[in-house]
């Protein structure tokens, strides 16, 4: 672990490289969010005209045609969200299924408490708008976080795209090759002093503005009160006591070592017993026994760090030759800092990657920045609003209506103006005024050609540049469009936007691996508490939280989890069709599978819960409502199978080693008995020698002894 001074220097260097290289990225982010909000104020080629007083004005008609496209795709992503399904790595199929169901139930519970779906929907919107979105996942035990649960909870939060940064040289999807990343958070000083232990006001950075309104970045910390007195104004954001804190993450390359387990080469049971005992002691001395690179004495190939390797070499020297091979690994760290103060630094709980997870869009290699849908929609939206503005200006500024009149053509000009405006009125003029062309209509306004074509071209370019058909937005000129054609349009849109959907898939896989250690820590700190879940029939039940119900490793795969009623209806129709084919088969096993398939279709139907439960009970007459006693029995079964699982996991070598341990213990006991017997004989011999010596020094006299019966 780096020292505080080294972390500060590293942070300033890495964040400085981002600040230097990401100028276009930050500008693009601001512009894209402005377009999404319908604010085109950055458009410089606006219309200028003079009002009646000769004062110049500018105007631009702003129709927000960008937001519907972004929102339609974001809504589609939310409705067709996939969810991670954990599959426990266990040789026993029944145990694997129990462990998997338990972990998936607890995962759903934690995601619901953290509002994960809503946070990830915001992240999807950021990715579509500016090309990237970030979400931080942490436990409430860390610095800068507060909990609503006394035993802790998992927290997820969307990070403002303008507050996040990363390795500027990263090019992989979702920034998987980034060497560092982080974000900044703003706190009120009073709140910051409570969230960060042992902190004082001088520890924090402050963004302030001087008397002229210019921002002054005071990054060295310093005395907080003196800063306020120096500039005598409010800090950024309109608050007098706002400070900012950085959450910086990085990884370091460290060595680790692998070798064959030396216990496999020991033949003497007594020697193997003592070696096994010593290896258990060395394994217990590791900094993090739960690390995937930590020493595990049951593995045939052991892994360890340098300190553990040196202890093993020293112990097995002359007993078994140990040949370690050196490899490289990434070790992920996190630091919470502000100014020149590091509040906390630690190795992250999960070593699968950063806790700050990204979703990225398309990468613009020429401008070295990530882009989203808004980048392609900006120009058509600008030209459409520009064309509409020009058209309105032509209509408003060109002369229309009215006449040109000579002074002698009309006797009463006021009466003439009043009658001319009336379609059924009679306007009397002087003789010869009409024949002499003294009254003429004004020349009709000239409208430039091509404005309508410009508007039409700009409007049609929106779906073309985005790849989104208007039917995807819910509007279609074809009133006879079939459902099959609509599904085909949706597939075409998802194919066009494959980059964004691939980013979501990658994010969900990485996030699911990230939170596995979080769940184990929460289970340990919330032991014996209850959490809700649903049984196979959709009824609410409660399971008891325990770390014993979780295994060390899980495989992750994604399964569809549609939320839209139309998607559920389509899936339900597919399952019903499959169930009908299975039920029509004379094979009893296939008929049973058909019943289960039909139950799966019923579970996702939009029907009342009671009706759904009654239908399922009718299909399963032998199964009743799940009782608390059955839940308790399942918990006992899990504990019992857990014990069996640990015995099965040891298997092979460990079973043999256990037998050798018993033999070794017997040998040790025999040795101890022999030593005790030897000590006894030695003590008896010493006693005999003492008695002999006493006899020599004091001869025995003849004395009579009376024995009373």
C-alpha cells in the first residue's frame, strides 16, 4: 500500500492527465445534455433582425426533437432488462440448486433496497446522451457513506457525468482497460466533518468565487475561515460551506507465486500431520484469507504472496523441495481524499475490478472521445429548428395586405382605412383615382424556395442518422402494421444500437461478479435476520440470512427479465404454446414438464395474485401453501447439506490427509505415552538412587515393629 504522500502525488498526476486530455470529452458532455434538454443556446448562427425601434434581436425556435428518441431507447432498455442468475459451483446438484436459489433471492432483495433498476436506467440515459454513464456500488461501512440499517447495507448511486473521470488512454468498452478512475462529491462542511472521521475544516478542498464572479480553485486545503475572509463571497453552488472530496481508484501490479502442494509429496504420516498443522497456521496469518490468491491447503496447486511463500520455503526446507513460479496480478485499491489529506485508503473488497462501473457508447477515434445518440441527432435538430426559424421570420417580416394610396385619391383617409378593412364595406374615392392607378395593392411578399424541403429533409434525417424508425417511437403512418412487422422493426433497432446493448450486457456481468463479496459481508453482519422473497407459486416467504448458505464461487449468466406487459405477454404466449405440445404427449414425464411450463407462463401473466395462486394449486393438487415449518426445515436442510458439502469439498487428498492426521495423532499419542513411561522409569530410578544414598549415609538399625490387627 502506498503512503499518503505517494497517493496524493499519484492522484494529482493521474487526474491532471485526464484534465489535459479530456477537454473535448467534457465539452461534448455539456453540449449533449443541453441538446437533450432542448437548450440550443450554444448555437451561434442564430437569426438577427431589428424591431420597430431599430433594436437588434436574435431568436431561434427550439423544438426538442432529440429527447423522444433518447427516451424511447432508454425505456426499451428498462422494459427489456436482463437480470443476473447465479449458479453455485458445487459438485452436488441438489446443493448447487439450493445455494443458487438462496443467492439469487438475496441478490434481488439487495437490488430492491438499493433501487438498482432506477439507478441503472439513469445510467443508460447518460450513456445514450453523452456516450458514457457511471454507477458506484459500495457498502455503507466506508468513508463518506451513511446507512439506514444498523447492520449496514449495499448502496448504489449514479455519478454525474461531469463529476467522473478515468484513464484518458482507455479505449476498451466500458473502460475495462482503465488504469484508474474516480469521481468527486460535494458535501456541506458540517456533513463532511461527520462523515469523515478525525477530519478538520482545513482538510477539505473548497471551490470559491472572487468578487468579480470568477471561480477560484483552492486545492491546497488551508484554513477554511481564512479562505472565506479572503474572498468574502459564497462558495460554488450558492452555499458558504460546500467542500468536495475525491474517491480515487487504481490498481497496482504485484507478484504472486504458485507451486504444487507439498503435502502431496509427504509419505510419513507423522511428518504430514505436523506439516498440515503448520500450513494451517501460516494460512491463518495471511492478511486476507478470503482473497482468491490466498493460500488454501486443500488445493493441489497452491497460490500465495511473497511473505507466505517465504514462510513455506523456510518450513519445508530439507523436507520437500518447493519450486514456486512467479506470476503477475492486478491488485485494486481505493482512496478517499481531499486537498492534501487522505481520509482512508484500502484494498477493495472485490478484486474483480473497480467498484465504479461504466457503460460506454461509440468511440470517436478522431476526436478521442466517447459519443452517444445525441451526437448524431444534433445536426438534424439544429437544421430543423434553423429552417423553422427562417420560415417564421420570412412570414413575419415580409409585407402582406394593405394598399398604396396617393394623397388626392381619397378625401377622408381614416374612413377609407376603416372601410378597406371590411370585406362587405364600400370605400368611396375621388374621381379618376382607380382609372389613374392612384390606388394600388402592395406587392406580395416573396418567399424563398427550398425552406419546406429543408424542413422535410431535416425531419427525415432524424430517424436515418439515429437508426430508429418512427414506429419505434409509437407513431406509424401504416395503420395496418402487423405485430410481426413491429417486432421486426424492434429487432432492427436493437441491431443498429448493438454497441449500447453490448455495453449493458458487459456491465451486468461485471457488476454481478463485483457484489458477491458484498453479499457475504452483509450476510455475516446481518446474521439470523430475515429477508423476503417469493416461492415457486409467487407467494411471499422469508428466509433467514446466513453466510453458511453461500459458497465461495458462483458462475454468472444473464436471463431475460422483461418488465413491460407486452413483453411478458409475448413470453407467456410462447410458453403456453410449448406447454400445449408437451401436455398433448402421452409420455407422463413430458406431461409433467408441460404442467411446469404452463405454471411458468401463468406466473408472468397480468392476472390477480389470488387467481394465479388458485390456478397453480389446481395444477399441483399435492402441494399446499408453504408453511413456516417448511421454511425452517429447508434452512436445516441447507445447514446439513452445507456440512456434507464441506466434507465433499475436501475430498481426495484432504480425506487422505485427514486419515494421516488420525494416524499421526495416534503416533504422537504413542510417543507421548512412551515419553511418559520413560519419565516414570527415570523418576523411579532417581528415587531408588536417593534411597540407596540415604541408606549408605544412615544404616538401618534393628527395631521392633508392632502391627495391630
